[in-house]
C-alpha cells in the first residue's frame, strides 16, 4: 500500500539519489567525526558502537532530508552538493589530521583569517582530498543524471525537507546533529554571521581582555560542581557523623565554608562559571562562561555530567554553556549517561579523559554531579546505605516516589547523609585518578538544601542559610605542589575564612598560572591571605 503510494506520487529516482548522496557524504566526511568521537568512548567497544550507531542513524536521516531538500531544483542540487562536498572535505581533513572540529571559535577564526593565513593551512594532502571528493561528487551527479521533480507530491516533500534543513542550520533541534557535518560547520558559520544581528548571543571575554597563560604544560585542572550539598553535613567540616571518612585522610586537601550565588541550579551554575559576582547576575548571562577562555587558550576542555542544564541555559542564538567546551557528555542525546545515574558511573570516562588520552596537553574538566539532589535514595548504590533507617524503609512503604516531607525527619537526614557519604567516595576516587598528575581540583556545591528546617525541604524559593551555605574544597597534587610551591601554602593561609562562588573564577585562573587584568587576586585562594 505504502509502496504503491510512493511509486505513484514520488519520483523514485530523486529518493534514490538522496539516499546515495547521504550515504557517500556520511562515509567520506562524517567517518572523521565518528573516529574522533570513538576515542572518547574506547572504555568499552560495545558502548561506543551502540552510541555511534545511534548517531549514524540520526546523521544519515538528516543528510537524506538535506539532499532531498536540494532536489527541489536540478541546479540547486548540483550547486548544493558541490558546496557540501568541498566544505565536508575541508572540515573532515582538519579533523582527521589536526583533531580540529569546526566549532564556533574555529569558524570565527576561519572567517577572520586573511588570505595568507589560509594559504599556510593548505597542503598537498588537502588538495588531493578535495579533488578526490569533488570527483566523487561530479561522478555521482553525472551517473544519476539528476532531473527536476515531475510529481507534485515530490516537489512538496522537497520543499518541506529544505525548510527542515534550514531550520536545523539556524537552530539544531537535536544536539547530536551539532556534533556532525555539515550541520556543525553550517550552524557555527550561521552563528558567526548572525552574531551582529542577534544581541542575545553571549559576549566572548577572551576577545576583550588579554590573558597570559603560564600554566604547567601537563596540567590537569578539575572543577567538580556538587549538587545540593550542605557544608554542615560533611564530617571534615565538623559534622558529628563521619560522612567523609575518605576525604579526611587525603593530604593537601582544604575545606572552606562558602556562600552560593543562589539557591537554584540554573542560576548558581552559570554564576559560579562567570567572572561576575552573584550581585551582577544580569552580566553573568550576557557573557560566555570562563570555560570559553580556557578553550581559547588551548586547554582541552571537557564537561561530563549526570545532569543536563540545556533547557535552562539556551539563549536565542541557541548556544548553551556546553558550547564553551571541546567535549560534552551529559544525559540526553547520549546512551552513555542518563538522568539519575549514580555519579560513580562517570569515573571510567573521567579516567579515560585524564589517563588514557594520547595527546593530553593542558586539560580542564568540569564534572557536574547529581550529588545530593532529591530523591536522595536514587543518588547512591545500595552499599552506601550506611545510615539507617533511610527514607526507603520507613514503615515498610516505598518512599522512592514520595516527597521529602512524607519521610520521617530521622530517615530524611539518614538518606541525605548517605548521599554525602557517596560524594566522599566519588571525590576521593576522583582524586585517586589524579594523584600522580600535576593536578588541581575544586569541589564546590551549586547550593545547599533544606532538610525540614522551619518546614522547608529541598531548595529554591525564599533563600535560607542552609540552602546557601555550601562546601568548597580545594585539593592539589604533590606534583602541583612542586610546580607551584607557594600555592598550597597560600590556600592554607585562608583556613577558617568564609568564601563564596566568586572565588571560583579568580582561584581557578590564578592557581593555574593564568594572568589578566580581570583576575582579582583578592578573590584567589592561591594568594596569601591578608
Ligand atoms: Zn542544584
């Protein structure tokens, strides 16, 4: 029935041509992306194949839609296909040989470079690859001898596909498409050209201020963003329960009491990643996060998280905080991590990034945990069910789906403390992965949590002290101690001082050895306290 309809109303030839072109394009150019991404997934070949197989289906379908859109007119198809094959060849060449992806920064640099700079980037290999790609394109066009659509339904379908493709270039609906060709470079080019027209896109501070990077060559810096962790529920901060048995024994680890920028995630996270203070939130949202500076300075920047912020942090130009880093692994669009996964499931991927990277260079890694977010019982594996009874077992009723007020006060605190115990495990394991490196780690929670004080639970709404008083932990490896001898002493000199989220930016840059006029050393823990 469907087949009959297709035969009667659609130009089979055009469908076939679109399928073939989508296949050739994927094979020639997106294989570079797939190989590039595979390196991040080599923790398990099976998972990598699953993840990339799913991506390939998306990419193939989107390319089929793209080429079917081009069949709207013979000339559009010929010019469009030639353009895509030339640009695809260039993009895949740089990804294959230099591991350079056409990100927004790279496209900007490309459009802003002069003829001489471009000339220097052209090599014989690129020319051969370009000629080969063009030959494949021209040969396939001639072989199929493409004609204009004869049937009305085909014409309509082509028009719809063309509109869908244009929409994808302007604002890719699926994040995954933005990692593959041609949407990646087309979308990022679009962002470059539309920037002036779109005041909502964020300012890149690296273009306005100079930064001098004197960080050690093999440096790994890690920023762990905690979730709903309270300062006063950490054993190392004087809590009567030993909720941090592992962190307690780690040397060069310093714990501070801090105030969060806000009591909700989607404000606190961009705020702590900004040079602006919490009192200046309007400006926080006007600029890109400080991660974009590090990416620009040549750090390998990665973001791995068990939660996703995408839906909150989009601007009209559709950029998110994730666009500021080189590599992102978050729930949604990935089968590797999903919402409500335990934070520990990130450890093998982190191990991969920091220990098995063939060309590590300087690295900056953001780890966005689910920490102690409600529902606390979902945050840790069973073996961390140390403080009992926990909410799950009160009165033999399954409280997994219940709200915190349905749990007994004792059970609620037990369950919450178990999640801190698991955070202790996670952080100490992470430090273990970094201990032989020249490494630096900051753990800071996004905000705190109410556990029934004055009838309040969770966080958000009116701010209360327990929702904004957070743990802020700094750790430096022995090698960092050697590379920057004064830093550890300086961190120590701040003991007992209450700090806040503003310290993140200034401490990260100063401790790494990056200087700039916008770094306020008074807000850096790596400078001796007054
Ligand atoms: Zn949060």
